[in-house]
């Protein structure tokens, strides 16, 4: 597999450019556009090939694809002393180490965004299902009304009973 195929790509629509924009996380300063998502990615891969060839000619290393990097799980974070103190108090109040508390906050924020997106998608699906249910109810009522009206006119004309799973009750309602 070619190195270019291992990189992490992002596609987004740009109203301003009236085109799809493609970018690569390993090369954040490079962006291309296209009329379709695949056009934008294809254009980006062409540009990245030229850039990687140039890097190689200069005897330098191209960025390692994100999925091939080894993450240690620790980061050095610089924050104002006041923020550090405030985080320390909150962590102690919850009987957590400062590291556990900050990790909890970060994870909660990351997953809240994902959960919010999922909830929005589910609300859309529920709204569509609700519209479909309303449509099906209306169709069912129309079919029921037509069946009932056809049955009444047929029984009045022939004055005979129709064998069917539907029975007409004394108050002219159809019961199953």
C-alpha cells in the first residue's frame, strides 16, 4: 500500500467556494477542492505525491501516518496557575487525582459531542418514521372507508350477507 493511501483525509463542503474541500491531517497546510468528494481527494493525492517527492529529494522524512504512530497516553499541558489550582480543588472534591479528573473532563467532552450527533440523527429518523406512520394511517383510513362503503352498498343491493372476516355490527361499525 502506498504511503499516500495511509494518510488521514477530511472532506467538507464549502458554500463560499461552491466545492468540496479536501485536507490531510498529516499535512495541515495543504488543501484542495473539487466538484465531488472523490475529485477533491484525487486532487489532494496528486499534490501530496509532489510534496512527498520533494521531501524525499531533500533527504527528509515524510510525516508518519496517524494510524501508524505510537501514542504514549501522556501529554504535557501548560495552563495558568489559577486554572491548575481550581482543577486541583475540583479533583479533590470528587476524590480523584488531578490526572483522573482532567481525563474525565476531556473524555466527557469528546463523547458528549458524539452522543449529541447521534441524538440528532435519531431525532431525524424518528421524525421521518412519524411522517410515514401518519401517511400509513391516512391510507388505512381511506381503504377502510372505501371497503366499508362498498360493503354497505353491496349488501343493500343484494340483501345478502358477504362472507368475510369483517362483520357489521348493529351500530354500522366494522369489527374484526
